C-alpha cells in the first residue's frame, strides 16, 4: 500500500516553490485594499505581495536576483 501524497496548503499538486515564510502585522485599511486588489485581479495575496516587493526593490536598486533562479518572476 502506497503512502498518501502530502500536499502543501494552497499549492496544487505538482507545483513546488522554494521560498521563505514571513509574518507581519499590517494596518486594516492596507489589508482590505490588498483583498480588494486580489479579488479584482484574481491574484493570490502571496503573489500580489511578491510582485509589489519586487517592483519596489527594482525601483530603488535593492533588487539582487538569486543566482539559482536568475531572479525572474513567473508572469
């Protein structure tokens, strides 16, 4: 009998992602705006936050892509 496949919450079968977990406390108005943005665009909150951070760090010169993945973001 084979063992059941362990799935990571929110990640469809077959998709993996290398990354870090962060935890932050944000103002309610910003969270509400994030939720509205995600509802309108169909993005996950994680995806929206990643894209916002990437845009901000590229604009201010702090973007240093990881050598392994080239720093490319899936679009």
